C-alpha cells in the first residue's frame, strides 16, 4: 500500500519512486542509463494505473529487466530479487493491493520488522536490512505528510503510537518534524504517543523549537524528575508529590499557552475500556478507566 504508483499520482509518484530506488541500489549496481530510463517507465505505468490496470513499481522493474541495455536490465533484476526477499514488498508491488482509502473515517497503518540505524551510525556501515528499512521510512513519511496536506479545508489528525520508534532515528525524527510543520499549515493535528519522556528525540539539528502544542504527561514513577523538567515545572518536594500522587487516568496537562495543571480523564464511553485488555485467557485483567 506504500507503493508510490499505488497511492500517488503525477510528479509526486515519480519523485518518490526515484528516491526509494536510489536508497536501495548498492553503489556497484548504480547505472546512469537506468537513472535516465526509470522515470520514463514510471510515467508510463502511472498512465496504465490511471486507466485501471493493477500495476506498481514491481511492474516497472519487470518491464525494465527485458531492456536491451545490459546496465538497465541488471539493475531491474537486482531490484526484483531484493523486493521478494525483504520488507521492500511494502513499497515495491505489482499493484494488486488496494490504495489506502482517504474516505475512511479511521485508517490504521502497522509496520513491523524494520531494522533502523541509530544516530551516529555511518551510512557505509548500514546493513541491507537497515537500508531497506530506511526506504520504508521514506515512503511512510511521505504518505503521512501527503495525507495531512491533501485537503486544507478538511480537519485531519495523525496519531503516531510508539513514537519512540521514529524519534530514535534521524530519518524518523525528520518525518515527525516535517509532519508537525505540515499540520500547522493544513489543519492536521499530530499526536505523538510514547511510553517514556526519555523517548523524546534530542538528535542534533532535528529539535523543532518553532512547534507549539499540548502535552498529556501520565505518571511514570521512575521518571518523575524527567517529566517535570520536560514540562518546565520546578523540581520541588511539592511538585514531586503532585506527580507521585496521581492515580490512573490522571495526568498533568500542558496547553498550547504553556499553562500546566493536573487533570482526570473520564471514560465516558465504556467501550473504550476494551482497548486496555492487552492479555488473553483466564488470567487477563481488565483495567477500568476512571
């Protein structure tokens, strides 16, 4: 579903396709003939897609592998082989999967099995799995940004659960930063959900000092001082007591003007309590929302 030919059109699809392919092709396979021919082939298959044919980037590679120019054919065959043996099947497809619906009230994207490099890792030391995972991140980031700015007249929200996964890598932190800035211009609200305040990205050059927003800080007994520091609340015995005496469903809320206060989240819909049932079987316990 993250295949550019499947969810994008026009020059956007061409540009993202070029970025993804450039990311995953090793230096020894890079070829100027392929770089020249590939965008033309993508445009041709975008026209096929527009006419209703089920095609994707894998279809483009299959077409190029029969090219009479050996360099073009060699790169296309490499991409086909690499696509079938890795997470790249998420972005290189034959177009059989439906495009992600933009009309649904709620859309959930789950991505598993990525192996991402950490800050400080040198590109020349990246494994094939890390290189492929970064390509997935490029596609995911582009989709999220595109989703937020596709219709300025419509209010939208994007929620990143387990946001530490993005915040811990340079590319992921860039995606979140770009998404927040897009949201401010296009009425798209971005939620970043993490289990720990320590997950907040401190990657040099990626801290977004221009952003504004709201924070809901729930109690993590081992990170009280860190939470107070993040909320810019003086670390005193009184403030620590205020945090430590919070019960479930209570949090410290900081609004967009910087005002902070403790609040209680009331579970007005009993059905939501089902979301907290994370275990199965007779030993499972159900948390009740206050």
